[in-house]
C-alpha cells in the first residue's frame, strides 16, 4: 500500500518511548471516546502463555479521553512505517487498526485520519474487567520476550510525566507494583 501524504500516528503506550519509526514531528494530543488501559493480555512480549502479562490498549468509553502523542511521519517513510506498525501491533489481532481524529494540545487544531490502534473488546486477549489491584498483581510478576511487564509500565508512566500528562490509573499502578516488587 502506497501512502500519498504525510501520515499521523497516535501513541499512548510503548510508542511514546519506543516508536520504532522515523518521526518528523511529535505533538501532545487528545483522543476523545477512548481511555488508556491495561486491558490486553500479553503472552509473548510482556508475559508467557503460562503467566500472561498485560499491555496497554485504548478501550472505548463514553465521555473518556486519552492524552498521548501524535507523531507525524513524512510521506517518504509512511509506507514502511505502516508496514512496520502492522507487523508490530496486529501480530495477535487483538488490536484493530482505526483512523481517529485527535486534537493537538498546543494549538487546539484537530488532526483527522490519525492511525490509531484500539482493543477489540470481543477478542480473547481482552481483559477490560480487571480491577487495578488485579492488574498490579499481574504486572508485578509477568515477564515476556521483551522483558518484565513492570518495565513496560514504568517506562510508559515516566514518559507521560516527561510530557506533563497525568494518568491517575498508571500512577496508582506504578506505586502499587513497586510495593509488590520491593522485598
């Protein structure tokens, strides 16, 4: 698939600290109607089949919003970036590739047609009913091919703080997982 224009990608989890593609511009942005949540089971990257971990996904919720980063990818890199993201994000089919509108924080400008991966709530990896305590227990003890599950949480929370973005659930999880991990 050949992309004809610059492409925008919305990052809310690991893309914040590990986009893996050439970024021409990164702007703090808001996506309405979705919230960031550890609602996707991970059996490869941050867990195993025997002890699944959890990774972030965008879960639909009326009145919700998610603050993250809109990454602009120059047209000359757009096709390879799209291929890369599809390989990375669609490996298990738990994510759905969508196009969303986001609003840039600094200018209030709406950017349409932003590539955004959201959770498929009908997929068997969906874990949207877990309490924060249940999430913390899983994250504190799971490890997968890309490392410990808590590393994923801590990296994401740290990058959100660097961007000046608040996420009360991630703050709570970060504190609780640290408690669970301390001797």
